[in-house]
């Protein structure tokens, strides 16, 4: 669906000249200038479908930047998740585009502002999502003195399929191309290319972990925020398996050349079929980043921990797993399995029995599904993020948080992605209520959003750096209600 432009028909239309041509945006509330759908790379079609991103062609005249550009080709979320996670689709081939919100006066003698810049990399398991999600609207950041940039990048097999005749990690290369565009052009929008903070959630945070390790991204940003995603690479065989399964469905060789010759609807249908057999929580084949001598030669977690020169803001939600399990009824299934669920979580997480006993003591009355979820969340998120935050020898500080406010939507608790409307201060956007419910606390959004702004401005979100132990800064913590499963029922207890 096409996205609406901001402002009114008679609002002044700001113009900025980029390295490839002039763009005309819109004026939003409070005089914020908004530019949408600016290409940072050539359309990835034809021979470029599985190639590294190429620079966009320059254009003559003025390019309209009033609406979101095309989103990367993708398949819809399953029905249970589509009701919670808005994911608009804007058709078109020119999907390597970005958006800019800026409070800076533009043009003439007033265009010398040098404001901090934040670059948003969306999540969606590297297979879904886009910069056009309404919750990611950037006006609140611009209102508070930050130039906000959000980007699209190739997803699924187009961005992360592993082929013998194409570069690996193409979605990561797209993100690097977008950051290079920011370095070259953001001063014209009032931003400071020497004060860039990248931030992302879930797959966006995993991407930022890779950006911390990728040699081609060196020097393109100075601070990083990783929300509910830790640096990781997948075994190459897991990604190859997804490509081979698609190739079997398409009845073509598992090569980029053959996949480039397939019709895009057929490619997406095959991708949808193989995605139904993968799970972000329990593992198995998936599309994702892989170690690669050309694009990602170092283990992202080890490389990010060793760098130490980028200030980090890292965190998670208190009950990440509920988004993955509750909507599908999997929590009821795992509760019925009882001890088998806890044993599965212990094995998958690498924890010993003492750790399980400690978790039971910490969460008395929690059911098997909650224990399983916490164990797997430790393995996937909390343990690696703590390790990154506490890495020895860091010359820049790390700050750790937990988002603990429980959703007003039954069963979700403090689930994965719930914090996004709070970070962007967009709880008034109708789609924010899909995940948060109708009565999410605006004051908590103000607090969390302000912390992200402070971090972009001076590298200090407002609490003490991580000291290797804890506890983290908790948003929505003291006095919050936390759902606790007791048998088949759910009660709530107020935490101190």
C-alpha cells in the first residue's frame, strides 16, 4: 500500500541537493522537514538482483520525496503475527531507499546546522519489515534535535541467500551503502556525519553487530544501539539449506543466475514455503548473516567486543519469547509437555541444572513454557549482550537496559518488539496499539525516547555504564505487574 505524505497541500516544500540530484520533501508538524524514498543505490533488478549494491543514477530536475519508496520484496507474516506487527508493502523495484526527518533550517545561509544523526535499521528476521512501518515515524526524534534516517535493505533470499556465484550478505552491503550515503549527504540535511548513531531492533540489532565487525563499515558511525538482537552469524549450511529447498520448489539450480531468471512472485512463493519450516526461537535452517572473507571476515560478537571504540546501548525486553510463542498457542503446548519443555530449554540454552533451579527460585509459580522461554532468551539475547557490554578493554562505555512494562494485549507480557513505540515515541500511531494495547503509558515513552536522544547527543543515556554485573536500567520496572503462569491459569503479581 502507498504511504501518505506528511504536511498539507499548501505547506512549504523543502528542497535539498544530494550528490545524485535535488529532492523535494514535505513540511511536517512543528516545521520538521521530511524526505521519503530517496534512493541510496540502484534498483536491484535484472543483473543487479543478487549483486552488491551499485550507486544510483543521477537525475535532472527535482525528485519528489513526499512518500515512502518501494519496500523490499517479502512475504507476509503468518496470520497470528500479522495481527500484531504492521508491515506495509509499497510496490516497486527501487527498494534501496531511505527517509530523512530533520529539524534543521534548510537552504541558504541557515543550512550550516550540525545535528546528531540516528540511522534506524528495522527488524523482521531479515525476511520482513521495512522503514515504512508507521511505528518508525521519525518526527519525535527530529522534534528533539536529531536528524533521523531510516533505511530499506534487501531481505530473505534476495539479501541473505547464499550462492556460489553472488556476494554473501547482500543485505548488509545495502546497509553499508546507506551509511555511506549518510556520510556523503547528511550535512545537506543539517546532520553531522561525524556524530552518527546506528540503532536497530531484532534483526536490525543483529545487523548492527555485523556492522561493528565489517571492515567496509569502519568509520561510518560512532555509537550503536542494539535492541533485542545480539551479534551472530549462522552456519553456512543452514542458509544453503534454505536456498536448496527453494531451488527444489522452483526446479532450478541453486545459483544466483538461475534464481535471477525466476519470476519474482514465484521466488517469493518458494520463500514463503521454506520459511514455514523455520523457527527463530528453536533454530533450524534460516536466512541470515554468514561469515565471509569479503564482507564479514570476523566473528561479529568477538569483533564487536574487541573494538571497544564505539559507545554501546544494549538491551532486551523482560519476556522476549512471548511474541514468538503466545500468538501461535505454543505456550499452551509447552506447558502441557511440562518437564520436557524445561529439559529442551536447558539443552538448547547450554545451561546446567543449577541454572534451572535458580530460575525457578527467581520466578516461583512460572510454568514450563515461561521457563523454556527464559532459558532460550538467555542463550539468544541476554547472555551475548551482557558479554558484549562487559567485554574487557573497552575504551567507550556500554549501557544496558531491560524493558519490563507488560503489554495490554492478553498473553504478550513484556514481549519482543514491544519497546518500539516507546523508543520512537509513537504510541499515538494507531498501529502501536496492535502490540501494546490501547492504554500504553505515554510518560514511559517520553522517558525511553529521551534516553535514546541523550545517547545520540553525547553518548550518555542517563544511567551508569555497565560494570560487568548489573542490574540493568529497567524501564517500566518498579511497581510493574508481571504475568506469572500457575498451572493453566495466569495471575499477576506486583514486583517490588
